[in-house]
């Protein structure tokens, strides 16, 4: 668990003010702490890294970030659902798995 200042310090050129704006825009959703501050988990830090890379390395304008994050969230959710389908398929009898494979090959 990491606080706002520690997270901002991990990324060159990212200050507390900008990171606070990202949280206020719901681009990053750290857990609230009892004192009104935020606690960043590993997943939050990974999202900060993504946004930082998009803004700095890829020069993506701030106006495009919400759309990109939404699309990426949808992609991750779809991947998670597909993983669940594959796990469910693995538990099926061989005949069912073969039929699904045959249907996908057509």
C-alpha cells in the first residue's frame, strides 16, 4: 500500500497535483484512507504507469484518456470472460470440447 506522494515519486515528471487530478477524474481509483487521503494498491500503480506512458511517451491528449481507459477496461473484461469460458470448456467431456473446436474451425 502506497500513498499519493510515494506513487507520484515513482514516475518522472509526475507531480502530486497531476496525480490528484487523475484520481479526481476517476482515471485511477485508489482506496480511500480514514484521513481523507488515498491508498494505492499494485493495480492502481499499474494504471498510473499506463496513464503516465500514454501521456508522456505516446503524447496522448488528456481528452482521449477516458476513452482509451474505457476501451482497455472492456478488453480486459472480455479477456477475463474468455478465460472463464475456456476453463468451463476444459471441464466438459471430450465430445463437447471436440464439437466446440469443430464449430470454431468452420
